[in-house]
């Protein structure tokens, strides 16, 4: 089947001539083919200044929305699923942010210069990973190539944005390696009204201490260095060993939505994968993978007005580590591709807080919590005539242990769960198909939801179960391609944060549902011109809001209907795009402090040229008409748990901004 998804495109400023592939994995089953749909390289070029993965994905797929926290480190919402309800991995390995307020979500902990592809899988249809409740996003990093190659690129942009990136790689058939480094700094962006990040906090009428002190109003938004390496060794024709490391050092990152900023955010991630092919009739491929990542995150109020009071000058160091291993064997039995695996991980989360005037009086935020998971899974796929059928099952055994000396009376937890799915696609013709998928997935509470201090007892939470059905169809007619998917997600014991008083909240289990659809339609005008379009809608509701003592049925943090239309010119030497991205106003949970966000529409313009001699240049203007608008960040959420006044800051997006990148490859 001829497949192309023109919406599935992205790129990074540091790689103007090197496209980033975004592979959207649906509930379709493709027999013995890989689940990820192949996307032509010509359809993957999209230039962007942004190195922030959350924002890149949000501008590419309408069903993804970013949560604006700062100039970098923005979180991801897919189909209304966010935080631990969505799995984000790097080369199928996990990295867990340390910040309890999601200043450093997993998507932050990768450099855009490393990315070769991004796989987006919607729904509860992954059994290889722990906790893929509403979907999975996997970042695939680049492998080194043979020979000797390199690239140097530099980007300049509005608001004193600066980035330089360099990569060197080389090798032969037996072994190849690459090393890379990037440095990125940025001043504070300005919204459509000309307000910087710190100036936007001036709108706060309560929580006055959250505002920035005059001495720090003009400081940079962030300073970030990334470095990475990957070594790939091949032993004969059937063995491959991959070793990789990534380091991220971010300093003084401003987070005006919260009462603290990130003074230090250091990440180290190690990954190893050993692959053996064609071992016997019972092993087409055997994969053994292991990873270890650590994030050190230090928050503080140093730059805020509150720091003028030594008792309110707070420091909060938090650490998060996760290490895991998996073994998977794939074989073919009677024309059926079967994979069986064992997966295990240990996640630790530990955090404290103290005032500068009394550093010995340490209060516990997260009591050194270990989340241990061991799982068995199996998946299979087969083509029978015009039908492609696949399915999977996973059994999880999870224990969560808190240090009783740090939080006396806290309860250890144990969960045992089964996830499963079944998918089928009927190929009506070579150019038309319909598909259906049903599945159940689970995710257990995290350490913050179980053991956060104060606000009542909430360590009796149950795991959340997502029981979902997806329906869709795809058709190609000449130069026109259309695809649509609708879903119904029934959430049992959904873990939800809600208000218990004027300035307090906690978590509990509720029953809820999320329904929605996404639709894409793309048209090739000729060999050089094309039109891309897409839209997505989702609505979340509480089934019985009365159990919370409330009446509003709307779930918080559900993005509104969003769409994208783009006119693209691409003749392999020149590339130009004019794209419109817009969204309706957002339906909110008014009972739990969510703020209204108006609809918006923005125009982005991009141009790039490949000089065919190693040099390339690209430039663009985002938010051409300098609109003032915000995206999905109006939920009181993390601020509400502090026990202070309620005055959520809805952080606006950047106003009109320019950027240009020059790169050289050899």
C-alpha cells in the first residue's frame, strides 16, 4: 500500500539539511511488517528554530499539544493524556524527570541534534513498555555512518537565541562511532504584547512572592549544553552491539509558572543494546537491552521577590534515577511473527526542601521511593488474505516502597495487572483500508501522587485502567490521501488531582472517559507543491463528579480542537512553507481552578536552500502577525498543592520571532 503522511514531519534548527522523521504508529496491524509506517524523506523536511521536542511535536501533529512551562522543557499532551499517563522513551529506554512540577519532563532530556526519528503511538496498544496508558512516544537517535563525516551548524534568532552544534562520526563495517556537542542559550522571549517571561508574572494578584526581583528581571531564560556519543560494533553478519551515552547540563532555567526556577538540571543516560540475528529456527532476532539514567534537579527561589525573606529563600534538591533491562526473542511460527519478552526496571525518586536561613531544618518532599517493576509480555502479528491481525498481552508485577524513616506511616504498595490488545486491518483495495483496535493498559500511581506531604492521605490510590477502542479508515485517490481515526477511552480509577479546599488539593481515583478523533488530508499539486492539513479533537469528562463534591464534569488539561493547514514547495534544493495553526477555546474544569484559554490562529513562514556543496541555510518567521495567545497551561495543578493562594499564571506563547541557521556537512 502506498503510504505517505505529509503531516508527519519535523526538523531541528541544528540540522537544516538533515530531516527528522516523525513516524505516527496507529492501531493498524501490518502482519509481518514493522508497525511504523515508512515516510518518504522528501515528506519529512520541516524547518524550525525550536530544539524543544514538546513544541516540535505540538507544531507537527494536531493531536499533540505542549504545555508551556518556560522557553524550554515543555511537556507533552497526546489525546488528552499527559504526565505518567503517557510513555516517553529514548531508544526505548526511560529517563524520568526529577522535578515534582514537571519542569524537566522526559522529552526535555534529549538533544534535537541527536534525533533521527520520532515514533508516536496512540492508544493502549504497546505491551513492551511499563505504563503506556494512553500512548507512547519513542525518540530514535542517530547511528554513526561509515567513512568520515561531520557537521557544524549555527543558529541565531530573536530574543538573543544562540545555538551551535557539531557532530563528528566515522568507522567501517566492523565498528563506527560518533560524538556530538551543542550549546544553546536564549534570552527571555516576548509575547505578542511585548512582555517577557518575568514581566508576565507581574499579572499575579496573589502569591506576590512568585514575582521576580528587579535584579533578575532581565536575566537569560536558560543556558544549556548537550554532549553525546554512540558506538556501534558488528561481529560477523548476525551480531550487533550498540553503546551510547547522553549528557545534558542546564543552568538557571526560568520557570515563571512556578514559584521556583531550576538552578541546576543535570542528566546522564547510558544505554546498551546487543542484537543477535538468525540464531536458530526458534530465534530470528534476540535483543538484550539495558539502560541507566540519572537526573539531578535543584530548584530555588533565588530570583524571586520571596527570597528577600530568608525564611522564604528556599532550595529544593531532587534526584531521580531509573535503570532497566529487557530481553526479547522474535521468531516465526506458521507464518506468524511472535515476540516474547521479559522487562524490568527500578525507579528511585528522592527530594527535600529547606530554607537558606535554616539549612538543617530539612523537610521531605519525596521519601526516597523505589518503584520496582517486573513484566512478561508477548505479541504476535499475521496476514490472512486481505486482513492484517496483531495483538499483545503483558503481565506486570509492581511494588512501590517508601523510606518509612523519612515519612512515618506511609504505606508500601503492590500492584499486579494485565494489559492486552487486539488489532485488525482490512485492506479493501491496495489504496483503501479500514482498521479497528481494542485494548486495555494500566499505570500505577507515582511517588508524588502517593506520598506528597500534607493535603490529606492519598497513598491508597488504585492503578488506572484504560479500556479503549479505536476505529479508522485510510484512502488514497490519485494525489489525494486522507486518513481518520476515532477513539473512545474508558478510564477506570483515573488518578485525578482535585481541590479539597480554597488552597489545598489531593489525588483520588475517579471514573472518567476521553473521546476524540483526528483527521488528516494531504494533496500533491505537482512534483514540487503540496497541501497538508490535519485536525484533532478530544473531550474528557468525569462520569460522577459528585464523588469529588463537585458538579463540573469536564476533565482538566484536555486540549481543545486544533488544526493545521500548510502550503509546501520542495524541489530538493529549495524548500518553502506557509502554515497556519489554530485552536478553539478550551473547555475547562472550573471546580478545580483551571483558567480559560481563548482560541487562536497563527501563521508561520519558512524557507531553506541547499547549496549542493555541503552548505545549507534556512530561515523562518514564527507567529508572523504577532498574536498574543496561550496553549494548554491553565490548570492550577502543581501550584495548588503548595497550600498558598490560588492565582495560576497562564503563560503566553512567543510573539513574532525570526531565526536563521547556517550549516555545513562533509
